């Protein structure tokens, strides 16, 4: 998606440790118009596939998933929580993931009543690097007996193994921008041709 790539080049900041900072429009300050265009593109890419719900993980995926849901007939959005809450009641699906960005492990939780066996779920998230968060969400989908229609990612770091692994496992993974290389010294970002 050219619009997203242009924003990444214009506003993205490359940092040491293979970090791409895009908080000025994607995952801190939210450009809702861009989110809407991303949702429209995922709707085009997943056209004809059944989507009963969208699943994401807090916090950065929530806004993107909610706006994208408008392009899939306003399907419900379910997000995996990274923290316990007194409001969580009933039985839950749980798994542990490692956050590359935060350098720590999280227990993620989805209430069982929000995923029904046999449903078709589209997984949406802002970043894909090593795939830890997505693998956790896929474990929850498997435990819930739902079918994963596809995976929509805003920005994939193509030089890290997450995307390749998911595609090799047969998932329909559609990333809107795939970063092939980036250099913290020069700030340069190179995208994979799609």
C-alpha cells in the first residue's frame, strides 16, 4: 500500500535494534483516515472470504481493527488482553507471548464467550516481526475452534522470520507494507515490491 509506505518514509524513525518507530501516525497518535484506507485495502485483499469477527491484541491493534471492521460489515472486534482485570469473568483462553518491542513476556487472555467454535476470524495487528504475538493469537484461535480466514498486518519486517514462517504454515498473510531493510545510521527504509 503506497500511502502507508510513504508515511513510513516521511515520518518513520529507524532506531538501533531493528526498531521502526511510527508512533506519529500508527500506534500512539492515530491517523484514522489512514486506518480507514488500510481497512479498505484488507477488505479488497480478503474479498470473498468469510469474516465473522476480527481478533487483535491490545493496545496498538485495537484502533486499526475497529476501523477495519467497518469494511467487513461492522463485524465485532475482540482483543486479547495483556493484563488481568477484575472485570474478566468466566472461563478464558490464555497463552504466553514475548513482546519484541517491550522485551518481556505477557500472558494474553480472551474470554471464551467471545470466540465461538466454527466462526471465521480475521486477525489484524500493527506489526509483524518474529511473530510471537500472532502465534499467541493463533494458539487461542486453535483452542477456541475458530477458523482463521487470514491475517492482516500493517507493517511487516520482512527481514525477520515471522512472516515467512506464517506463510509456510499456510496462512493467508496480507501485509500492507513489508520493510525489507532499514538502517539506523542513515534512516533509510527499503520496501519489498509486492
